[in-house]
C-alpha cells in the first residue's frame, strides 16, 4: 500500500492531481527542449545547392554557399550566387566546372559573364585555367582587375589560348573573404586572334630576357 492510499480520500485526490500536473509539466518541458534543439539544429545547417553542371571548390568551400537566385534577374535570366556563410574567412570559395579541352585545342577561348557584387571584403573574379595533365599552362583569375565592395552589373571577360596538347579547361567565379557575388548569362566560346588574351601562359620552354634589355 502506497502513501496516497493511507491518506484521507480528499487528500488522495489532491495528491493525485498535483502528481498528474507534475507529469504534464515535465513532459511539456522535455518536449519543448527537444523542439528547440531540433529547430536550432535545422537553422544552423547552411543551405547550398550548386546549379546543375557546377560544383563548389576552393581552399575553404565549407565557408561559402551557392545556388540560383531566382529574384536576381538580369538579361531576363536568374543568377548564380556565391556568398560567405561565416562572419570571417581566410580562404576562398569558387563555383566552377571542368570540361575536356579536346574541342578547343589550338584555339583561343573566351569566358564572359555578367557579375554583380555586394559587400565583398577582399576580392572576387571570373576565372579560367587551362591544364595539361596536372600542370597549368594558362591562367587568369582577374586578380589584376578585381571585383571589390559593391558593384552594379558589369561584363567580365577572361580570354586564354588553349595549346594543342591541353587536356582540360576549368572556369568559374571565385570569392575571397566575405560578401556576395552574382554571375549571370555566362558564355564560353572560341574567338579569333584579334581578341587579346587576358591571362598568363605557362608554356615558356627557354629562358627569356636574361640581360633585361628587351
């Protein structure tokens, strides 16, 4: 026989009611605590979905988010975005893709895109790299003409020569530091030699200008 059974009926009723309220309160508290933890866990998961055909890379890709911004329309098209996901970052993230160089061997190619920036703390740029195996043979990332701070829509061009023995071409947009950039209406095409290249080639085979007179 428990303690409640030895008490007056009215006392037993009051005691049962108090005990029942305690159980309800404890259950509600546990449920609320669990719900808060679940909401907090869900809210800290970064939302990042690379557009089809693209992927995230860089020195610290986990510090950045990417996706398609349907509300940021230019030229009648939505824009891809790349933005920092942490208050400060010492690396960079890039939204990119890599293709075979077979169809472009011996040609000059141009990557053109519309770019807009917001609160870029360091710099951003459209970039392209031509590789022969694991060796880079041509490269430009706009570091000498960077996108910084807040800029309205502008066209950015990167033009490189693709050697006959090149194996792959990588390209995209990068963001160093914090902020956000949007890329819109990108094109990748073969151009004539009248279009000047923008980057550096790494196909030098002999020493050059050793006397500094050229």
